[in-house]
């Protein structure tokens, strides 16, 4: 009887130590496949900011209507790609591609604002 109780106590102690260790190993092995919701919100915020800068720049006649149309078209294509990718979940590579496209759009907006050509067409 004493041997049985000792073996049951030993088995219980072993299981009590092994289960949390296995759970910890499983938690540390988990890696999300896509970007966080915060990263997606930042991407959307940056895209909206670029669209607002395009509109303000055209109203103030800092950029021409043709430049504004080209920039708006690019912003619309990025937004369409983002919406299409979001239907099935955005993967890391897709998110990186969209981030690069938004960064390039922001750079183009800055360049068009600073070229000072202000041509009407």
C-alpha cells in the first residue's frame, strides 16, 4: 500500500511539472503568420494621410491636376489591394508589399510637392 501511494504521488508530481512545461513550449513555438492589427491600422492611417495631402496640395495648387490624378490612382490601387488581401487574412509578405507601396506613395507626394512646377495640365 505504501509503495502504491508513493508511486501515485511520484506520478502526480511528474505530471504536474511536465504539463506546464509542455504548455510553455507550445506557447513559445506559436508565431502569428500575419501582421498585428495595430500594424494594419498604421498602414491605413498612413494611406489616408497621403490621400489627404494629395487633396490639400491640389486645392492649394502646389501640384497639378494631372499629378494629383496619378497619385490618387495609385492610392486607390493600394487601397483596393489592401481590401482584397484582407478578405482572407493578410500574410506577412503581402503586408510588406503593401507597406512598401504606401511608403513609395508618400515619397512621390513629397517629391511632387517640392518640384514647384505647378503646371496646369
